[in-house]
């Protein structure tokens, strides 16, 4: 695949985008608001058609658009304006479909393609529960909807290695891997590409990015939000599959990979796959599951549910660069606060020239906040002003929004939708990576730790607080 033309953001060719799960939460909160933002910013081609699809009709096209209008007004409030909406909405229609019946949809897709002409690209966005994904893929093949189309798949990809392999085989039967876009929206955050820029565009970080200098890595995504109406999803998926096998492991891949030959899809995937091959299968004894108190009383949750709403894992990458460096992963719902932070902790200097050994409250760390507007902070020990030579914590901070004021970051889904339309797979995950990650996660799936209770608004079960050893978790101790 030729790398996308990054000088001209809008895809050149007409696009027909079919969104399965178009009345669902992701479509309402992220996909349609993301498409609207792209339209408003002039990053969609003039000729685009979005066909929403799902098992139940939301009413007429006009009613569907009205409903979407309310969501876009809410979730793209910062850029919403009525004129832009009025020019966007007529591009959207809705057609009912299901895994057993795609005929009406196939006809609608054919009509849209014919109207758009020969150069039209078709993208099929599957935002459906993992249990129905494979049947939907088969329907797309059987009806011909998948012919010449690209497929965007929402995570989680399967429930374990066997189901992921079976899903991948079904996908390979209808669309070549070059046209499959497995979305992990964390990779669409500006901060992930900024991590690559930081490491590989500077001389200062890469030489210390290894076991000789790095003592630990933490990938910490606590969330203060709770179920947000997603009880059904969490009950069937759990936080380990929802967040760890996907977002946290993908970030680990980007932190730990070797310098790729080029910043391009194949090269990055190859390097991430090497990391995952070296990633030691997770040990249930080094994994803590938690469930917040009161979870079982939530609407839509079983009275005896043992689904985990919190996970912490101590992981190890057994290769030349990372041997012996713990990678601490943590995420959970209803925690003390929300953050998405990668912390790289450095070894203490070999000799304590300044008296006491450096104190734990004053670590030497690089932190990367994984946001659409990245913040990178280098925490160092520095001399406190005054007559004595004593140390305190000093910080150097880079804030993308301040440094590049006026530059508009794309929200993660917006970026990934745009890349998929441009045929750029750089920030999407490959089948081999996903399959290897299920192998890594398999011991924990087979020997699930019992979820330990934790108070809402806390940092999770005590056992998880002890996982990093004496130094604790950077986010909560900062
Ligand atoms: C989603 C998970 O993929 O990511 C949610 O399903 C989680 O459970 C969300 O809350 C977090 O994403 P973000 O971008 O809001 O940090």
C-alpha cells in the first residue's frame, strides 16, 4: 500500500461509509460527531454517503438524522453550527440489516456506489458486539457488500485466541488484510504519534530507552467514570478484555518497540509483533482483578457477577532491551480520578553525591499523558534555591496545545476515520499482533483471579497498590 499523502488531508475519492451499529453508543458519541468534525474542517470529499445500519429501524431517514443531530450537538459541541449540520445531514441514510438479512442493505450500497462513480471507495465499519462480528462478516461476504470494500473492525477482536483466529479467517475470506482496519482508538490519540516523534526524532531519549537506564514503565489508565449505561457490554466483556488486551497492550507495544525502518504500517506492525512475541504470557499471580463495591447492584448487572471492573498486571518483555524491567499496567472504573499516563522511571545514579539516597517522592521520571493534546513532563531532581545544596523535584513540561497554539488536533476517532478513508493502516493493528496478544493473555483468561472488592473513588484493591513494590503508582503518588 502506498503511504497516504499527508499534505492533503481530505481523501481524494468519493466515499461510501456503512456503519453497522449506527444507533449504538459508539456511533452516537464518537463516530457521527467525528464525521461531522471532519466535514466541518473540509476533510471529507464533497461526494460522501454514510449509510447507518442496524437490526432495528430508528424511523425515517429524517427521524434518524434528527436523533443524530442531537448527539452531534452534544458531543461535538465545540464546533457545532447549524449550517454545517444542514450540509452534513443529507449525506446520511439508514437501512435495516442483520447477520441473516443483508439484501436491502446490499441494494442500497450498490445504488450509492453507482451514484458515486468508478473511483468510489467503500468502507464498512463494524461496531457490533464481539459475539455477532463473525456472522456479520459472513453476511457481508455472501451479499457481495464486501466486494472491493475495506473493513473497519471495532475491538475487542474475539474473546480469546480461538475466536480471534476464527474471526480473522472469516475476514480473510472476504477482504484482504491490506484492506482491514482494526481500530484501537487509543492509537488515534495525538500522543501516540508524539511518542514516536519524541523517541525517534530526538537524540536525547532513544539512547536511554532501555534496561540500562529505565527501572520501570507504568501504563496507567484509571477512570473515574462508572458504567455509563454500558452494563451489558461490561458484563459480557469485562475490563481485562475491554482495556488490557487492547488499549494498554497496544500502548505497551509502542513504548517498547525497536526503531522501525520507516514510520509506516508494515514496519510498525512488524516491530510491535516482535515486542508481543517477547512479552511473557501474563502470570495470574502477577495480575489483580477488582470489582468496585456496589457493582452487582447496578442496573443490568447480575447479582452474583464476578466480572472485573479493575485490572492491574505486572508484565515483562523478555528481550535484549527490556529484560528485567517491569511494565505495570492498570485500569479500572469508578476510580479516584481519570488519567491516561505512561511513566518511564529511570534508575538512580550509581552514587548518592547529594547526601541521602533520592527519596521516593522525588523520582526521576518521564511522563506522557495520552491525550488528544499531549503533555510530556520530565521530572528531575534539582537544587532547591537557598544556602544549602539540597534537592527537590523539578519539571520540564511540553504542552502541545501551548507550543503549537492554533494547530487543531484531531480527536482519536476523527483521525482514524480519516486514515481509513485514505487507506493508511499505520495506526491500525494487524491480525498477527492480535492473535499473539490473546496468547499472552490466555493464562489469565484460563485462571481468572478472583475480583477483589474496592471502594468507589479509590485506587483499586490493596493488592494492586502493592504490585509496583515500594515505589507505588506514579499517577496517584504524584
Ligand atoms: C473504550 C472502552 O474503548 O475506551 C471504555 O470500551 C473506556 O470502557 C474508553 O472508558 C476510554 O477511552 P477514552 O478515549 O475516553 O480514554
